[in-house]
C-alpha cells in the first residue's frame, strides 16, 4: 500500500516527491506538518500557521484537514493543475482551477511525514458520513440519484447560493439533440427515442410528456462481421 514514504523531508526532497507523484495521479498523496494555507478565488482567505494534513487524491481533488473537525478546512473538488516548487527555502504546493479561477497555495514550513499510498478501487458503496463526503460520493455515483444522470459541475455558484451538484438527465439531453436536428431538417418530423436498460417513473413521464419514446435494451445483439453484411444494392 505504501509506495513511498519520507520522514521529515527537506524542502527539496518534498518538492521532488510531490512532483513525482502528482504528475502520475495514480496514488493518494498525503503530507503532514507545519504549514500556511492561502486561498484565492471566489473570496480570499489565509489560514494561520499550524499543523495540517494535506491530501491529494487520484482524481486531482485536494483536501486540507486541521487537527479537529470532520470537514476539511479547505478543499478543491477538482484541480486542473497541481505543481510544487521551492520558494525562499520552503516547499510550496499550488493547486489551481481554470474554469472558475481558483488557487490553493500551501507553504510547508516543516514537513514531518510525506506518503504516497496505493489504494485499490472501492468494492462496494454505502452512503454515510458528512455532507462533503456525501457530495463526493454522489458525484462519483450519480446513478444513485437517478439512472442516466450525468454530473456537469460541482459547487456551481448561482444568485441564490451554491449548487452542490449540477447535473443533467438523459431526457433533457435527448430533448436538446432532437431540437437541434429539427432545426437542421426543417419540416421533417424528428423522433426522440431513449434506449436504455431501465428508466425511472418520473423520467418516463417526462419523456412521454415531451412526445419521446423509450425502448428497453437489456443486451446488445451479436455484431455481424463486415464480410457477411449485405451490400447497399443487394436484395
């Protein structure tokens, strides 16, 4: 499980460690020690120098935990870039997003432990824990809310507040596609058919209300090889 472990690493060694394991994004990285955390984005914040546990997961998410409390003190649900460098003799970790410009900056003043852990994929799933854990779990398993649901964004800011999970169902997606094709072909009637193993009752009602159809598909037919397929003009 432990791929690499450093005890009381120097700033140079810690920087190399972070670059080595965050570039591959195939393990969980955690660093514990004395640090200062600065956030810039929707707002600006600075955490006083203290003992923190910094977690970098395989999906690029970042969590910074203080010695107390269930929720992380700071986090990034998704990052576009994670890098590390030595500044003024200290290791500095930078985690940033581009779509909504945000950056978390962690200055490690005295790192005590750095680990790269190889964790296997979860075999099962039970929904429990904190609000942050629930949000993360539902983002990874949107089918628990509704089959065919696809998460488009997390923590989307709107006028009335923040939306934890911004998602789109298959019916709405089909409606967009049908509308687009209808504009292209003009007066020709365009049918919308959703093919899937199953559909929820509310989704089916919405589907039929829009004039679309549902076809249950449990198994795919055997693929016919190209050599046995009839030609375009064959009877």
